C-alpha cells in the first residue's frame, strides 16, 4: 500500500454496487427485461444499465479510488470529490431508470428525468476521471506501470461512453441541443456499447487483474512482453471496431477493419491467458486463497465466451444469440471477477482499517481470519453453475429456465454479500483477537470520522 491511504468512500461505492447487482437479479428472476422483453425495450435497457453503471461501474470506481494510488505510489488527488461523484452517479442512475420506466409506460411523470440523467451521470464520471486522471498524471506517462496504462485506457473510454450516453438521454427526452431529431443511436450506439463494455469495463478489469493477482498470490509482478501485447492489440481492436461500426451500419456489410479487429481481439485474449497462467503457475503462495481460486471461474467464462462467439459466427446465428455472449461476459467474467476480488478486497481493507493502527503492538488476526473459505467456496461454485445454466437457457431461448438459473445466481450472490458483511463486522474473528486495545470496529460502509 505504498504511497496511499485508505480511500474513505470505497466501501460506500461497493455497497451501492452490490445493492444494484442484487436488485437487477431480483428483477430478472421476476421476468422483467431481457429475454422477456426485446433487447432494445426500455425494460431491458433498465436492467442493462443497472448492471453496467449501477453494479460494474460503481464497483470499478470504488476499486480504482483505492488502487490507482497503489499503482503509481502516489496519494489520491482531490479525494474530497469522491463523495460528490458518488452522489451524482446515484442521482443520474435513478433519473435514468425512472426515464426508462417513463418510456415503457409504467409511470407518467411531467419531469424530464432522462435529461437530468444526461447531466448527472456525465458529471459523476467527469469527477471520477478528474480524480483518477490527476493521480495518474502525477507520474510521467512514460513511467506508468502496465496495469496503470490499462486503467488509463479505461478512464478515457468511460469519458467517451458517458458523453455518448448523455447525448442519447437528451435525444430520447426530446431536449437535445438545437432540437436534434436525427436517429443518433443508429450510428453512435454501437460505439457506446463497444467502448463501454470493451474499453471501460474490459480494459479496467484486465488492468486491475494484472495488479491484484500478483499481489494476492505473491506472483512475479515484473512487466512482461505479453502484457504489453495485450494492451496494444486490445487497443487496436477497440479502435478498429469504433471506426468500422458506423460504416457497417450505413453499408449493411461487414468490412475489413471489423475482421482485423476480431483477429486483434483474439490475439489479445490469447496473450492475456498466457499471463494469467504465468501468475498462477509461478506464485509463491502455493495454497491459493478462495478469491484467486474463484477468479479462475471468471477467466474460464471469458474464454468460453470467445469460443461461443466463434461457434455462433461459424453457424451464422450470432445475431440471434448475441444476448447469451453478453450475459456470459457480464455475469461470468466481469461479475465473477468482481465478486471474487471483493471477497479479498473487503477483508483486506477492513483489516487495514481496524488492525493497521495497532499492528506490531497488539496481537491481531490474519486477513484470512475475517472470512471462512471452507464455507464460502460453495457459494462461488453455485454462482458459476447458475451463470452457465443461464447462458444455456438463453441459447435454447427458454425464458423460464433462464429465470430459474438467475434465481440460483441471485441466491449465491446474496450469500456472498452476507459473507462480506460478516467480514466487515468482524463476526468470524476469534473473540480474543477481535478488538484489541486501540482498535475499533469499522462502520459497515460509511467512513469512520476519527
């Protein structure tokens, strides 16, 4: 943790993110949104944004507020903006979801909530970009470590994604500047999706994994050529797709840049897999902890999604089953990786907050003592089983089966969240070590004002 202190609002970001994840899963179990509704229906868009903004983006923002200073060994710049950013993001997401309910006819309001979302969400992300960007800029760009370069690419991507999202919100609300009445979504929506999912969430997840896996498994963390190849081939794939997608929409044909982007993306995933195998095979901690073990399921989901993509392309059914791939990436890779790393990050930060001040002066538990891995490994296994079943249900177009599978993932997710709360409240720590003199129990998700 050199060069950094505990971020005061990271736990609040995590708590809000987990609340949105569970809420989205509850709605999916109830049959709200996709696949019951079409992928472009307001109900489906509400679920998509609860996952991408409410869960994954808030999770990434909270994690980066803590770990970007670690990556560059510098204190977080303008940390006081973390709470206003969270406030803007929550207000913007509330307005966005309310706007989708308006579009679906579920509610009737005389308030331009979509236009408000188009203001608050970009404002919240702009504050995050400012805080993280200034922190990264405190180190010369040429000196940025590899994980930080992935994060920098993710930060640039969220700026583009949020800007395009705001333009969609204003157009849908009928309050676009100049009274624009063109179908902006036709050309810009593919870029919004690609840059958001591949750039912001994908690049950031890869960058965080390049830092957390070596740190928690005590693997060699020296930069490897394969890591740089992942960065550059991934960036080239993203850039080519962004350039080609609007042209393909206009022409209605697949163009050469898209083919090249697919090849570059495949190369990036192969080299990423080589690095992941290197981290696991060369770890000094021979018995890996549950967070690193369960992350294997997330990485397996990533590569399964690649194989599924290739299979659907070969069969000519990609357009029909693209939802299954997106689901496997969002819930298998990104959510699986997020939950697995939260299982370590939350106890780790809790340990630092509670026992860091008395370390060396009083007996303290280990970080592992805040959780019970033998009990919790079942929940992660159950979660991945549910994701696989849900993916299969989407491929089979069995909506009822999908709801049952989602209920399984919901149950597993709720159990994991309960375990995180127990860790935060020190319930699993032996009574004799729980609160030594000079230590105090951390608050659940609000900072301790001391």
